[in-house]
């Protein structure tokens, strides 16, 4: 087991999974916040467009999206990238972004609109009302589901091997097919995933408690 | 929230401690390939002992010609996506190819039905050890590492690993040219290891099947696909703008895989192969299935 954990290929797969998850999380937070803003405050056309985005990506399997994207982005088609890791990063970001959109939207809507009216009455501008009244309350609602999403994202990243990206699970597959042909690489991968997801879960619950001050 | 978490964490830690301890502490009779005889492995999973690091499942006993005749079915693992050797014809769902026909010949000699199931590269050895198949006839290269795990018949075909690239690609002409290129192949194959050894700077992109590797070559994600020439011939059929580059750079002897210590079954299978070679059936099936893809003589290769 220790020879697997120290195998450079295994380490590379581990680092790849962390980088892929972190990158996709950041990108999906940006996508989700932007799209959610449009979904709440945008005009009717933009709102229905964001609805199409959310429902399209939430309602097809992630692996199908990735297989499709890898071919679509390939040099002889759109010519964006031939690197399966980039295709996986793109796919995971857009997919998770759809979920983040819905989480952020529900966070914004959880704040009673009469609070904005009250803030405006007290002389705050619309932006100030959002910044000082809506945002602090919305964040508290949004943190637990976002934590769940980020843990799900780490686990979803295991699908990247399906388009030949060398992530943690793919590395386990490669090592399993080499002598001494044991099941050990998968056990190593299992523990390696835990070393990412469990600290993440602890961090989320800690953040949740710190943000709960006003309740 | 944290309180809810504490017992869960304790559980996780406990499981982690149990599972890693036997693995790190001087690996026991866990790896059948490196350690003692396979017979010691079923003992390791007996209920009296604590669970050692799980390895491959090995079901006890071997198939013999008699046990197969008693059962009435010879089960073979073959490829379903390699034209010429094992290929499911999409128009009638028949499994066609040299490997599939050899299985049918052996079944006929035994007087039983042949049952063909799909064995992809990575699950061939597990299928044998779990006794889900009696034989694996699946473009299966004989090598020393595998000989430690399973038994092989005498070789029935000698392939060589080659390189497939687009016709207009002039940069790739030999295995050394693969350095720095995107090279596609399949996980769990000898092809992957061979490229890693002979072109260490190549960027290996590994798909579950060669069909997906072929697609990746076609749309430009790969510069080349490298595996046994006979598999590549099937891809040329699908993608006519590709061709083989350079000469084969390895020798792959294909054998029929079966469970370790299958002495009787191996003798039977070898006899059938020799008999087929003698009465012309071997050459007939060869020409029918792979004659168009190779200019080699349709004879049984000598025992290695």
C-alpha cells in the first residue's frame, strides 16, 4: 500500500483531482452568482434563458456532458483544447454552476423584499441595501448547501477519467492493471478521496457556526 | 453541528485504522502474484482471520474438459470490438472473428455449446480468477507477469505493436517519434506499458476501449494510437484517412488464457490447436477472419 501512495503517478493523480475540483469550484461559484443575479433581477428574456441553462445541465448525466464536450472541444471540431483535463474542468464548472445558480437564487429570495424597501426608506441606495442588508443574510442561507455541492464536486470529478483525464481514479485504474495486479490502488484512492472530502466537510461546518452569530 | 460530526469522525478513523494496518505492516499473503501459490489466497479470506488487504477474488478449483462437458457449455471471454478477432456484428449481433471461431472449434471438439461473453483488456485476468469464464481468447498477449497469475495455451498468433496516425502526419515514423506526442491507447493493456518503456516522454491518454481511442485520433485529441497491429487494422477500416507508421516495435504472442494449474484443459486446448493446424481448419479460419489484414503465413506459431 505504501508503494502505491508514494508512486509518482498516484501523487500526480491526487494533485490533479484537487486542482480540478478547486478550479471547478471557483469557476462554478462565479458562474452561479452571475447567473443567479440575472435569474432574480434580469428581464423576462434573460430569466428564461438562465432557466434553460439550469435545466439543461441539471437534467443530463455529467458523463454524457463530458463525453460530448471532449469531442466538441477537440481540434477538428471547435479546436478549443485537446487536453481531457481542460475539457473536464470546463464540463464540471458548467455543470456545478447550474446547481450553484439555484442555491444562490434561493439564498437571495430567502430575504424578505420588504427589508429592501425598509432599507431604501432609511436612505440607503439599492446597492447599499443589497450590500448591507440582503447579502449578509443570504450568505448564511447559502453556505450549507454550497458546502454540500463542493463535496459532491470532488466526488463528481472522478468521472473525468471517462474522457481519459489522469485524475485520482484513472491513476488507480492504471496502477491496478500493472503487476502485482491487486485491488490495492482502489483502496488507496478511496482514502485519498476522504483526505479531501472530510476536511472540506469540517471546514464547511466550522464556517457555518461562525456565520450563525446572528441567529 | 460539530457534535453531530464527532461520532461519524470516530467511525471513519476506526475504519481507516483497521483497513490500513495489515497493508502497511509487512504485507501478508495478500498479493498472489509476488508471494506464494494462489492456493494460499482463499485461506487468507477465511472468517477466522481478520480481513487482510483485499486483493483479487480467486475462486477455488479449475475447469477441466470433463467438468465443462458435464456442464454442457464452454464459456469464453472474447473482445466484442476488435475487427478480425472478436467483433459483434451490428447487423445480426453475431460474434465474429478468429478468437470467437477458435472458441467454437474447441467447444465442438468437447461436444458442448460455446458461450461468448465480452472480456475487455482490463477484466481478462479477473474473469479467469473469478471463474466467470473457462477460457479467455481475447487478443491476449503472453508475458511473464501474466504467467505468474494464469496459465496460457501455446501461442496461436504473433502480433506486433504498431503506430496508427493520420495519413498526412509526417512527423511520426517510429516509436521514438512518439516522445512529446499525445498517444492514445487503452487502460490495462500491454500497449500502455510498451509505449511507456520505449517512448518515456510520450503523453499517454488512456481510454476504456480502442473504439474511443480511435475517435480521439479522428477528432485530433491524439496524434497517434498505439497497440497491436491487428487491432489497428480494425480502426483503419473505420477511419480511412489513417495509416500504420513504421515497423512493429514489439512481438506479442497471443495465447488462450485459463486459470492457474489448468493442466488438463491446457493439454486439450493445445491438442485442438495442433489438430486444426494439421487438417487445414486453422488456415481456413485465419484467411476468413484476418487474412485481409496480415501478410503472414496462416500457420500455428511454434511453441515458445
